[in-house]
């Protein structure tokens, strides 16, 4: 009897991201699938409560993290930044 093995899964690469909402505010979150999460933010039935009333959203920043813990810590750090610092971060990434 042969044994079947599951393919080894690559560790999830976490992403910290910021989206600009239709009212020009910024929303910061984390995910392992950025494309899917952006689609959820812009869909009728999913996405964060904050972004539901502020659609459409547009990705303006993302960065990788090695673990969920690291991603969460960085997300909290970004959320505590001033708007001016967040705008600098976005500008630095888009250079």
C-alpha cells in the first residue's frame, strides 16, 4: 500500500497594507493574500466594517512580514503614526 503525501506548503508570507478609501482616509490591515483581501474590501458582502461605507479602496502601500506576530506589531505601529508620517511612508515606497 503506497502512502500519499500532502505537498509541503510554503510558510505564509504576511503582508501589512494600507488602502486609501473613497473619502481619502487610510485603512491599515494585515493578510496572507493581498489580492483576495483587496477584492473583499471592495466587495458587497465582505471587507472591514470601516471600508464598507468608504468604497472603493485603492492599495497605496504594502510590506512583507515573516510571521503574523511581526505583521500585527508593525500594523499597530503604522496605525499609531501621524497622517503626515503615513504619507511619507507611502511616498518612500513609491519612489
